[in-house]
C-alpha cells in the first residue's frame, strides 16, 4: 500500500504528536495552563468556527476551531500494509498471558515520521497505552499478526488480533465536518473549561477514527 503524503497533513505535522502523546500544538503551547484533552464522539452541529460534539461519554460540548485549524480523515489499511521502516502508532492493552494486544493501529504518512516517539498512557480504554515507533526501525519485524517495534532503544512486541482496526490518514476538508460525522479531536481546555482545537480527525466512507 502506497501511503500518499497530503499537503494539509504536512502542514499539520503536529497532529502526529497530538494523536499519540497529547503534546500541545504551537498555538496552545503559548498557554502553559491549558489542559490537553482528547474528544471522541460525533458532530451534532457545525459552523465555520465551532463544532458541537456529542462525546462517547454522552456529554454534548462546544469546541472552538482555532484559526488555521487542520482537518484529516482516515482510510482503511491492513496488517499486511505494515512494512519494516514504517512509522506506526498502536494503542494496546496488556494481555492476560503476557505481552500487549493492539486495540487499533495507525500507519503514519512518511511526513509524520518521528512525531511523538515513545510509549505513553492512553485513554482509549482503561490501562491502555499508545506506542509510536522510531523512524530508523519503526517496524522491526512482522510475523503473522505480531509486530515488533522499537523506540528510544526499547523494544515492544504487540499482537494484532483479527478485527483490530488498522488505518492511515487521508485527505479531508472542513466540508466533511457535518452532523453525524464521527470525530477524534485533540483539544485544549482552558481554566474556564472552554475547548479549542487545532486539528480534527474525521471519519468518512464508513471508516471512523479508531484512536
């Protein structure tokens, strides 16, 4: 599978770090008191500067779209698309018999290699972790449905069960931010609780953001 690099994704290269580590974007970095949050849900209403989102927890929240915010979509991929040298973000949970089992896999476009390298706590499910592989040997080996990745000199082997969502980023525009669309939004919450987004990942063509 050839992963095309989209100009909007290159401009929004910080999305890689936001998706995987919750790091602040350049704009939000100016406000060190902003809390980094991740919203998962569906759009109820949309306008040029605001989204009303019903979260997976059942709350309806308003999200201000920052000036120059970026939108990307997701497209289906498969385990067989993961090749040595790729850069991936894998959300996983510890398995009862040892090791980790993937909850989802994101294959990053080449332009986002290196963003958010490492393994971090994640909130997709309780006790879940997000692991980003390094640029040099992101996928050290693929054996069946098991992927071995390395980051900061450490190594992790993650099983990818049948049915695990595997996606890559795809082009999207603000026109895709319509009622009913499923979104993943790395956002910043200020001291008053107001939410602002620099990036939005939106589902399209039946594919939803699994992260």
